[in-house]
């Protein structure tokens, strides 16, 4: 399984960027992960860029406030099923204005991190930590207890 994470963002906050890098390094023990950063533009331009960067062979999953919510264990189970099906996944964290409808139509899954609105920098850290946690759950490691 390969994972691609596309992030549409203006800038990096130092503390959040450090924490993100920490979990990105930890994830390298479980999967091949590529992070692609895009600058915000119009929603239509962002959609075109995301589709171009997603590439073939990747299932498109958007992190979207109106998406499905998971517990950590449910997310790990979902990820495990994708791994068993040999799926490559492309997750996208959008800009402050969300996603163009054309991109939502192409996505196979919309996932919400929380019912609460999170700052963009924090959402990136929450997602990558949950991705790491999911792999540790799947491997039955002590991180999640």
C-alpha cells in the first residue's frame, strides 16, 4: 500500500510542522508515504491540481467536515480493509474553503476528523497522528491502549 497526502495550505506553523514531521517519520516504518503541498487557489483550480497530483492507481479520499466520522479503531479497521484490497490511497486536506463539488464527486470517501472546526495546521497533525495510530492498532502495538 502506498499513501499520498495532498495538503492545500498557505504556510507551515513551526510547532505543527515539527509534530507533523515526527509522525511522518514514524509512518515510514509501516508504509510508503508521499506528502504533496499545493498553494490555495480557486476551488476549481485546486480540484484540477488535486486530480493531476492524485494520479492513476490511487483511491481519492477527502478530509471534509461533512464526511464520515470514525473512532480510531474503526479507522484502523477501514484502513486494514483497504490494505487487504491492495489499495493505494490519496488523502486530501483542503484549503479553508473546502472542496469543489467536482472533486467530491470523484472521491470514494469523505472523512471528517471532528464535528468541531479545526485550524488547518492542527487538522494536518491530527490526521497524520490518527494514520500512525491506525497502523499501530493494525500491528497490535502498545501505542493505542
